[in-house]
């Protein structure tokens, strides 16, 4: 077995209506907007992307309470989309990002 873990910071850009899985669990589809600068081969690279995501169970209610422009740290794993096209970030932990500390 391999490792499948993803940690991503961003803001909620889109949020669907609450739905329920076939086994009755609440589910909420999100699009997370992420922006960062990373080092690749010693060169800074700006990364801007939207990530299709889903929260299942109690996390769905927690995700409904997030403000659309609120910085948040998400953790979870990647899985194939239901239609087989692309990947979906399945969120297992939501943490509000630390607010900037005034000088």
C-alpha cells in the first residue's frame, strides 16, 4: 500500500447545496482556490489552481460554515471522480488558517 495524503491551503471559491450519499451521509462539494509560490529546482514557481473537493459526514456541516474568502488549511486524500475524469480531493480535516499577527 502506498501513501495518499494531501495538505492544501486556500479559500472556498464554490460550494454546492448539501446532498446525501447513497448510504445517507451528508456530502458537500467544494472548489478550493489555492495560490502559493514553491521552489522547483531552485527556481520560484507561482502556483494558482482550483481543486475539486468533497466533505463527507460531519465535515460537510463544518465546511458549510466557512466564509467564502476565509483562509483555510485542508487535509485529506485524492480519489478518482465519480465520472472517471480527473481527481477529487476528499477532505478529512479542516483547520482555519492562523490570522495574521499585527506588528
